């Protein structure tokens, strides 16, 4: 039996999805969940390869799509290929077409993984609810990165690592604008540094955002370019502004885990039910404060012992059953194959 994984981008074809040595594709360990899965299944005599390597056989093989819509209906006609899982990593704000396709996806696939199965942010009309599964975003590490986490000479400051993105349309749930505005306002009360791609490119499509254009001068004053390693940069700071792309139940990505790995305390906004998945003592909830001034005062006055408590709770979470669910996400989802 072979599991064929259809990655979202052609850059991962020819089994590059499992190439740990590629410094670009495996930046900050991004490929490790797939490498972890491949090693596990191959120890159980199940081959794992990217779908561009597919050749029809007389055995029953398995197909997983990481968001590819182009060929699943045609593939369903192949009685020797089982359409097992379809994964939707992007939220409705970024990839609305995937959510519009849910009625058909739940018809053809055995399981469809989404951030929440309650229809928060998307429609459940015509969807076979029995096929929906909660997506736990696969994480690359089972514990902290000791070199980064143990860094003690940290700036009493806030850092944000995000690329510049423009909201798709106007919606109250998008957080692209909120993360810009919050960093700018926090910068009036304490040092606030920005890293990531695209912030210095004023004449681009992504720059067509009022939050960006209105705050451009302040942004550029605090902007320090892109980073080679998020973990190395995070290890230099006490706090990180950690906003998801939008407000949505269950929408927890790699962003907060990146903070945990490097020992920086996340100031979080995103999944409205995050406390159901990650204990509140691991992060600072942005919405717990009535104003930026109140939040800044809390951060500026936080004693070192309290900072260490947040960091240690996050470390403990990664090692807990809840934390390991994210690390072993793909392996847990592969259990029906064994």
C-alpha cells in the first residue's frame, strides 16, 4: 500500500515535501510533520510519496489532498485509489473557494479536515457533517528548542514576525489590520520591533491596506527586515504580538507554537475558543484588556518570575497530551490506514 500526498504547491513535488535538507522548503522545520509521518508509516510497511509520482496499480492505494481541487473527481473513478483525506489549512478569508466546495468534498472523501466543524466562518449547507473532522495544525517539534528557549538576555520589548498581507474584502473578523494597528499603538508605550517580508514595498498589491498606508512611517521606523529563523529572532524578546489572520473558532496555526518553542510570551488573538485547546496560563490574551494602555502597563510591570511562569507553562503544554496532539496530528489521522 502507498499513501500519496498531493501538496498544495508544485514546489513540493518529486518528494521534496520530505526533503529535510532543503533550507528553503524546510525553513524553521516546516516539512518535519510530513517527514515524521513518512518515517512512521514506512516503519509499518506503508510507502509515502508525493502524488506527482503516482502510477496506477492493482493494489488499493490512498490519496490525501492538502487543498488541491483539480483532480479529485476524476481520481474517484479509479477503484484502486481511495480518496481518504482532504485537508483545508487556509481559513475562509484566504481560500473561500475551498469552503464552497465542502458539499462535494464530503461526498467524495472519507474525511475532510477543517479548523472547526460548527460552521463558524463558513456555511454547512449541503455538507455531510459525518465526514468533517477537526484539524489540529501539524507542528514540527515535540518540545521547546532548547538553544532558543534558554536564551536569558532578552529585550523587554514586543516583537512581531509577519509578512505584509492585504485583507480580502472588508470583514470584521480579519486581523491583518488589527495586528498592524496594535503594534503601532503598543510602540507608543514600549519598544516594538517588526520583522517579516514585504513591509518596505510600498507600491505592491499587499500595500493597498489603510492600516498599512496610514501607519507607513511608523512601521518603517520599527521595521528590521526579514528573518533567517523565527526562533532565533523570538529568542531575543520577552513578548511577541501573535495574531492569527482572522477570528474563528478552532483556528490555531503555527504562530503560537513558534513562540512556545523559542520561549517568547505570546500576546494572542485569533481562535475565539483557544482556551479549549491551550491553557490560558501559556499566553496573554489580547482581549482581556480594555485598552492598549492597560496592556502595555501590564507588560511593562510584569516581574521576571511571572514571565518565567508563562514560559514554563508553555513548555509543559508542549509535552502534555494536548500539545502532543498537534505534534502527532498527521500520524493520528493516519491511524485508519494501519
